[in-house]
C-alpha cells in the first residue's frame, strides 16, 4: 500500500464535516497538525486571486512530511488559456495547480522566506483519470527530501491529486528556492554541454549556427 493510500485523512469540504480554518497574514503563518490554513495568492506566486488554484493547506503527519491542499478550479473563467468547450479539468491546469501547491508548501510548511526565487528544477507527470468539474479536489504531498544552505532550499516532492477515491494526476519533482541574491546570479547563467541526460535529440537543441 502506497503512502497516499495509507494516510489517515478526514473528509473535508462539501461532502465532509466542517473543519476549523486558521487565517494568518503572509509571513506569520502557524501550521498546526490537522488544521487547515488559508493559502493566499502570494503564497502561490500569483497576483490575481482568480489565478490562484490553491485555497488551503494542512499538515497530516507529526513529522510534517505529509500534507494536503485544497484545489480551486474554474477553467471557464480563464478564457485566454482555455478558449474552447470544457467538460473536464484541463491537464495543464492540474499541472499548474501542483506547481502552485509546491510553492505554497515551500513557504507555509517548510518556512521559505517570501522573497525567495522559485525554480522548478524538474517535474514528471502521470495522468490517471479525467478530472471532473465542480468536484472537490485534494492534492496530497509527501516530502521525499529537503536540503538547505543559507541561500538555497531544495525540496523533493511526490504528489497525488485526487477526487474522492479516484486519483487524477501524480507528480514528482524538485522545487529549488533561492535567496534574491543567488536568484539574480542564477537567472543569467546558461548551462552548456548535453541537453538534459543526453536522451533529447540534438536536433531540438538551439542552433549556434544562426
């Protein structure tokens, strides 16, 4: 049995009992085990509330490695990105939510300063089922590894998006958070040599002949 199947989780939201919610200003959030905390757009690196896809987070293990987040999806309001008939959750919207979830975890649970720069180092995605509209959606994460120095924090995360008993999307990846100074330095540093692990065709790499 996998970690997300064995985790003891209380139903929440429309189909579950009411739960206490803690609301605190950015930068002064206290996460208590099993209590939902409101996620603000800034925690997901969003300026407009309409674009924030995560609304609440809670820790569901004493060692703080297991967490849950509530997702909010209204793709019909994002006509610029989804200008077509929608009868399910777009996969790229789900992937964006998982990215925002990782950022919210980095700041709220793993205490990364709000001015740190976020780098999505790598991310793998696996789709299991169509995500349904107007359906309670939870993202559950496990922290696999955490490395930190005075100016850098690296989180390796494994996540699963679920609707009821059905898995929708699985992700795994590494989110790197850098201090503003280190972020500015890395921003303009280009990597030379092979593309990725060498498996990507060099025909797709930027040409230096033009």
